[in-house]
């Protein structure tokens, strides 16, 4: 694939505000004339729907079977959404990508390095915005915003393991941002990182 666009992934444990920050960035980039594709994982496709069923009963499958669902979902996502958008020169913003798979399935017992290797088919992001926060604070946010029972991926011990794995990743595309800061300050850091990337790559929007 000849890549003309940019791939930016928002990563982090649950409750760090990824979806909110992604939407704000998308609006900002569109206001500058950029063509933006907003997407997420798990997707709304066949395998993504099966993954979402695990939110309430993760014991339905083994960690290996769970990992295979994520990989199949990502293959479809890359083929049908990400690669065509990049080839068309668009900026793709994805709410989670294979770094989340390495962290969450790694916390469930899979080898994170093997997870990364299994995702070698997926385009490497130009930028990963890793939103960081203490798991206790992220769970408090989830309870306040949603007011219901935490799902099977949002248990404290689990998120602590996930956070440790995210902290261990040293990929050059990762920029860490303190998600505990006020929303506008987080967005300012997000925009700064993205504008620096665009300048570095010589990426220009239509206006």
C-alpha cells in the first residue's frame, strides 16, 4: 500500500477519555480543511460484535481465542477502512489499535511481543497518543459517567496489569499524555503532538 495519509491511534486504559479527545481532535482537524476518518476497535463488524459480547462474560473463551477474535476484527478493519483511507490521503483516527490488544491480552496471559508479531499485517501508526492515568482514577471516572456495573475488562487488578504493560512499551511512535489533567489541557497536548507530526511529515490539508 502506498500511504499518503496519516494513522493516529488513541490508546490507554479504560476511562482515560480517548473517545472524547479523539472527537475533539477530529473537529479541530476538519476545521483546518483536513479529511478525517474516525473509527474504533473493536469494530461494529462480525468479529467486533463477538468481542463486545465478552464485555459481560469474558469467560466465554480462552485468552488465545479472545486474541484471535481481535486479530480477525483488525484484519477486516485494516482492509475495509484503514488502508483505503490512508491510500486516499486522509487522516485516520482510531480509538484503540493493536497496542491495546498487546496490553489487554498481555494482562490476560498472552505474550505481548507475540501479540505485536501477530499484528505485523497492520500498518504501523504514525503517532500513538497514549493517555495515562492511575487505574483507580479511571474507574472512578467510569462509575461517575456511566453509573453502572463495570464490565469484565474494567476490573481494577486487570487495569493495573494493563497500565503496567502500556508503561513498558517503548515504540518510537508513542507520545504519552497525562489524561488526569483538565480536558482542555489534554486536548492542547493532543493537538500539539499531531501538528508536530503533520509538520514533520509535510502533511498539508486542503485549506
